[in-house]
C-alpha cells in the first residue's frame, strides 16, 4: 500500500470526520454522517496498521477515531468493566516493574536499621541521650508491648492503616523530588533501629522481633514498594529518553499511581494483622506464620502475576484510548 497516496485520497474525508467530532451540536443527518465516516476511517486505520504498522498517519487517524467515538458514545468505558483488567493486568504489571528497586531499598533499609541499632546498643552515651534510664526501661518492659493492645483492635487497625497508607501515598506523590522517598525510608529505618536497640539493651530483643514480625513483613514491604515507585517517577523526569520530560513524567505517573491504590489495599491487610493478630496470646509460630502467608501472597501477586502481565505487554499505564495516542519522535 502507498501510504502517501492513501493519505492524499482520504484527507478530505478525515478532515470532515475531525470536524464532526469537534462539533458541539450535531443534527440527525450529521450524526448519521459521523457514523459512516467513523466506519470508513476505522477500515482505513486497519489497512494502515496491517500494511505499514505504526505510523504518523495511523496515530493521527487513531486520535480522530477516539474523538469521534467519544462524541458518539458520550462517555468512556464502563468503570466496572475496567476493574478486572486493573487487578489482573495493570496493577501487577506496575508492581513487577519495581521489583529490583524494591529489593535495593529493602537491603538499604536493613543496613541502616541494623547499623543504627548496633551503634546505640554499643555506646551507652548514645543510649542515655534517648531518655532517662527509668523511661527507657518502662518502654522496653511495658510500653512497647502495650502499644498493640491499649486501644480496641478495630480502631487500632484503622489508625495504623490510614497512617501507613498516607506514608505510602506520599512516597509516590512526592517521588518526583527524589528526596522524599529516601527521607521516609531513612526515618523509618532509624526509628525501627532505635526501638530495637532500646529493647535489646534491656534484654528484650526477642520481644521486639516477635511483635514486629507478624505485621511488619507486609507493612514494611509496602513502604519499600512505595519508595521504589516514587524513585521511578523521579528517574522518569531525570532521564526521559526520547520523550519529552512532561510525556515521560506523565506516563510514569499514570502507571505508578496504580501502585498507590494497590498498596492502600495491601496496607489494610497488614493493619488487620497488626490490630487483630499481633497482640493476641497465640503461639508465635502461628502469628508469624500468618504474617508470612500474607507477605507470600503479596509477593506472588507482584512477581508471578506481574511477570505474566508484563509478558502480555502491560506496563500499568492506561490504554491508548484512555491516555491518548502517543506522539511519534523521529530518530
């Protein structure tokens, strides 16, 4: 097929389609004409993609068709029909993209947390700077454990969920700064390292690990994923490749904003574990086992389901119709 010849022959028809698609009020005759030209242009687009593949002419025609389709339907796709695709393809694909960055953040978090704890435990002056001996002993012997049971389980679970969801959302939303996600991760690492150091200093290290492990496995993993999403958005702005910075940032923001939605759901699960499982007088193997199972389910969804979605070409971004046709760049 001679693409230039087809474009020249159909230019007037496509321009008329564009005109009808932009008209605010259409007569009944114009609606009929729009439907006819929509069908004809759809056939032209199919011929172009079959013979020439991706092309500037095809992308332009795709945009015209999208506008005409919206003009005819008056609304986008049914939201309820998008839900299965979101959870089966978009969300796991977006999570899968973050796997290596999440691993790097996890290792960095553990390194900072352990170093902070070792420094505090080995230096009595640093430990003393955290508070009075009596206050630190009270925290290690009673306050740390009572924190998980001093409020009703449902209220406590809801509180930790909203707090952690807000932290995760901040990592994604403010990730473009490049600093915020790292600051959040660093603060949490030092905070957990400090709490652990106080309990280890008073011979309660086992209590610290046993009370953190049930809910902390999934909770901390979610924060690591949120930090990874934020850093990916930042990198899309720093190194946009062949796209403009605005286009690169928009694509990363659309695809990785889905991660925030998924993490809110996952953090609700960790909140339930923290509120209803961690403070229970059950055998520790049961409580930690529950925490491990929910983490395993999350990792299976992220790595296995996500890998399958990525192989299908999903990135977590919107479809071409939802986001608009991408601009082609020469070179």
